[in-house]
C-alpha cells in the first residue's frame, strides 16, 4: 500500500462528496490496480461478496444512465434492471461511461457521480458489515 500517493482528482471528487454528506469512510491505496472484484478482494484479503461492483448501464429508450451496485459474487441481471427502470437497458460502452460520469470502467465509484438518473443496490451487499468500492481510481478503494 502506498500511503504517500498524491490525491488523484477523481479520488478527490469521491472523498469530497463523502465528506460533504458526512459519510464515514476509510481509503486504501495500492501499488497494484484493482480492475475487477476478484483483484480487489485479493488486495484487501476480504470476501469477494464484500466488493461493490459499480456497473453503468444505458437506458435505451431515454438515453439516461443507470448505476447498479452489485456484490462482487453476483452478476447484474439485465432483465431485472430493465424491469426496475421500466425500459430496456444495456451495458454502457466504456467511452460512454467515461464521458458521462468522468470515471473509467474499473474505477467507477458508488456515489458522487454526475449523469446517473437511477441507482439500484444488490441486497446481498447488506449481509456484510463492511463493503469496499472503487474510490475513483483503479488503485484506490473505500469502505
């Protein structure tokens, strides 16, 4: 872990948002990236299910974005998300994710995002006392 790493602007956005909302959090910075839930769980030595995957989808009828916060042990269900959104959804292209949220795929945080109109949370995440999610950079995680 690199505790002296400078604060990346993307991480600053997320940390500032959490501070403004008075959400307690802990940040961990690593030398190696955590581009997948499996990599994050390995770096943190925590259960795969305690990793939050922040997945961005496009709602095809309205061209709006939906964020699904999914346990690392699960896969997003497009059918269920389409039902909840009341319109078809598809996985957003990496270019769309970056241009509309400001964050690259693999580093999308769970909060503080611009351009997201709906957010859904996997109930399986509630079974963990602590969960970990991207802090806006592939080498930084928050709980």
